[in-house]
C-alpha cells in the first residue's frame, strides 16, 4: 500500500472518529481540534459536552445531556445519561423506597417544574436495594421532550435518587431556536 494511501486512510478514520456525532467522540473532538490548524475554533458550539459530576460519600454522580446545544427546531427530545460510580474502596449499598431508582426534573428560571421524567411512569411500592462494588458503576438513561421548552429561556435539569439528598446533580440548559 503506498504511503499516501495509508495517510489518507488514517485521515478518514480520524475524521469519522472526531466528527461522528456521538457524545464521547464529540468530547474527544473538542480536545483534538486544537491540533488541526484549519479547524481550530470552528466547531466550538457543535463540540460542547454538557456534563457535570458531583462526588459524595465515595460515589461520583455524573449527568450528561445530548444533544448540546439543544436546537428546538431540530430536537424533539433530549437524552440524559446518569452514571453513578463507586470511587471508594468499599462496597456501597443504596436503599430505595420503591422500584423507582432515579428521577429527572427540568425547571425554568423561576423554579417552576416544566418536565418530570417519572410523571407518566408507574413504580411498585416495593422497597429495593442496589449494591455497587468498588470501581463499578450504574448507568441510567432517560429522555425528555423539548415540547414545553422555549428558545432563549434558561432551564435547570436536575437528576437525583429518591431518599438521597446527597445524590443530586444539576445542569443548566438554554435551548436555541
């Protein structure tokens, strides 16, 4: 295989990796754009990763939103991923009052609830337990509609675990037209 063909294959492979569109590749693209001189600073809005991690009692709780930015003319729903990781060296057990493990709320700037993920779901009234070994994680996925969001307004997305005030993470959300 000639050298220029290998370089072309490598360049094409990197472009698919960097600009493929999934959350993890977009975050990688945001870091990698600095070394591509003709792309530096060009894709900043498209490569934003909306993510926040809170650490408490040996646990790391991360909330990710996708897509970012939220363009209401193109986006009907926002995907939320909630990851709870045991960053301690001991086993951690969580208790839940029902079969519901987490919830997600979207509030406007005045604090008024606009969306509640669990609103149209049914959970059994059975208490439950979940154990997480050191280094392991739990991942929960949810989606919420953008139907009630308005462009140019600021919202707060809050993900939390029932009965655990310490396991709560919030992200700002500012939809565009």
